[in-house]
């Protein structure tokens, strides 16, 4: 049954800290040092792909960290991370200074009105210029203390483990000024920061407790997802009976996956939980591929139809964000279905029925599904790095574009004589005015400056000998093959043939 202990709200709770910054500016390296664990090494492409929540101790006090991905595809995840944060650490590399995602992070920090501590990273690298970073930050209206502002700044080097303690001290100082209180009154509430399907434990979600005490056996509701807490683990994998404010916890017992960013609450009974869920039915989805888009197709456009499966819900969101950046007036994507978990037979059947492809991100493919895809000729591809997945989809969409036809002019021929004709060809004579006449090339028949027919040069003769081409200034005989008998026009003396070749150029997005 739920833990009903009521506690005074007078105690300070651990601050929740979000770490923001441009990709490759050292956010994960900083957290590695803080929690003495190499997370980046276990990530595909050495990039943090999902929100993670961790806790560390500094000066005997607990700090909760939200590690948000740095790649531009994860804009919404980063933004969502700050919505539950008390303090932000803005990481800016000393050798690169302010970059586009730094500016975006600053925008999020200002929008959410959360206090910020600047961590100038990579101060050990050649080309490090701390003063330039401070100057560039001033240009973004982030005035650090030694530039006449109020924003604390700490110079760090994760590689040399320098400045880390000072940074944590500063975070605790800023948090102390925020006067964060521990509210353990019921019901327990918080926010979902990740969810995924575990093949052994079913749907699991990582949650961050805001207030109250979450206990084993509690009924929990997040949007339209409902569950009874079956087990809980802290970020190290240790089993928990209860979870308290500012604590990240992995929860099992869900009947369906809760959306990331969705607030959760607890209920005393199943009926109460279902009432809360029913009231949430009309909540706007926090992210949404257009489920019905494939029923509203524009006949003037071509569509790449996709079935998308990912490991966790934030990956779906990231893929959606990235796909929106692919712009084309002629070809677009439509999502037949999407979900989290392994690629199954059902996914392949959905793709086959809709004429689409199956795309997986960091998920396994069931053996039977792979065999079915081969049997039904369904394109199936999986990826571990989001850049590669997006580039693959971009190329698949580009392949649907009508190729650009480029005409290369080879020469011009003046018609001087007519010999014979039938429904399929006309035999004529002429002089090459410029360039050359080439066997197998196309010819645009023009009369009085207007094109009257497109045909093909089937045979070329000079001095009654078959030749591959005839040069400028020479007379020649030729057989012109009719391409479309319905539009054929008799060539006349005085007409001009523009001889050309066509090259099909694949277009890109």
C-alpha cells in the first residue's frame, strides 16, 4: 500500500541540475568525472542519445543531474529536461566558444527562468580562450560575474579533473539561494523522463519525483498510461521500496508506455487511477507523428511510407524532430505506424500492406520478421546512430524525386535531301553545320525556328560507309528513327536537326 508518511516541508531537497551545451563541448565528460562512470564509451557514436538521470554527492549533499543529449535532433528533449530543473549548468568549450546549440540552450534557460552556472570546459586544450567565451556570452546577454554580471562562472577541465569540485560547490550555493524544499505530502507526483520496452520486465519508465513519496504498490498515472508500481530502482540499479523528492527512479508495472515529459500522479485505488486516466484522454500528445497522414495523401506529391520502431520513446521524438528538417515540395514521408520495441512480423505486414519500409533505431529484429521481410520484399533497415538513420531516410526520399534531365548539345545538321520513309524511320541527307552528328543520339527536328518532332539518329553514313559520327562541315546520309509514330512528322529539305544527348541526374534533398 502507498506510504502515507507525512513529513514537514522544512528540509531542503537535492537540487535538480540540467547540463546543457553544444554537441561535443564536454557535457558527458563532465558528468563522467562527477559520477566516476564512462557513459559516452557505451553509446553508439560516443554521443549521449537519451536523457539520463544521475545523483552525486558534493560536500555531503546530494545533487540530481539530468544529462540531456547535445545533438540538434534532440531539441525537445533538452527543452523538456529544463522544465523540471532547478539549476542549469551551461557548458561552453574554451576552444570553440558559443555555438548554435549554446545559443539554443541560453534561450531555453531564459525561457524557463532557471538560474545558471557557466562551466567553461576544455581549458586544457590548445587554442583555449576563456576571455573570448565570456565576451561571446555577453553578446548573448549572459554576463558572468567578472564581466559585471551576476552569472557564476567556473573554468574546468574534465580531462585533468580540474575545477569540478568548485563547480559543484557553486551549484550547491546557487541551489541554497533557491531555497528548495522537500515536500513529502501525498499524492506523489513527478515527471516521466524516459520510457521503453524491456523484453523481460515489460514497459519501464524513468521518473523524477517532484513531491510526495512513491512506494511499491502505488497506483500511478501519467497521461493515459496507468500502472501499479511493481518494482523501483535507483540510477545504480539498486532496488528501492520508496522514492523521495528529487530522486530519479526506474519504475516497472506499466500496462502501456507513458510519454516522456508527461507529469504523473499517484492514486490510492485502481478505480481512482482509472478516473484520472479517463480525465487525461483528451490531453494533447507531447509528440506525435501524424497517425492519419497516410489517409490524406496529396496526389501531386510522392510519399516515402515508413514503419518506425525505436528502443525508447525519446528516440521517436528525436527522429520526428529530425525528419521535420527535410524539406521538399515534391516528396514527403508518412508514418504508417510507430512504436517502441523489437521489429516484429506485425511491423513487416503493416509495411507490406502500405507499400512502405521498416526502420529500426537501436532495436533488434525478430528472426521471423527478417525472414518475412525477405519473402515479401519489404525494405528493412536498423541503425544505432540517429545521423545515419536520418541520412538513410533522406536518400530514400531523394530516390523518389524525378531525376533532372540534362541536355548536352552535340551539333546541328541542315537537311539537304530526302530519300525514303516508312512508319518507323526516314532516310535523309544533310550537312553538319556545327559540332558533330553522332549515331544513337537524339535529334530535335526544327522548322522555322520551332521544334516539330523529337527522333533518334539510328544510322550514320559517309561515303556510303557506316560510321559512328560525322564531323562539322561534312555531308552525310542518315536514318532517323521515329520514337512515337502518333506524333511523327515528315522531315523536309531545309529543316534543321539539333543533335543532343541526355544525362539523367539524380537529385538530392
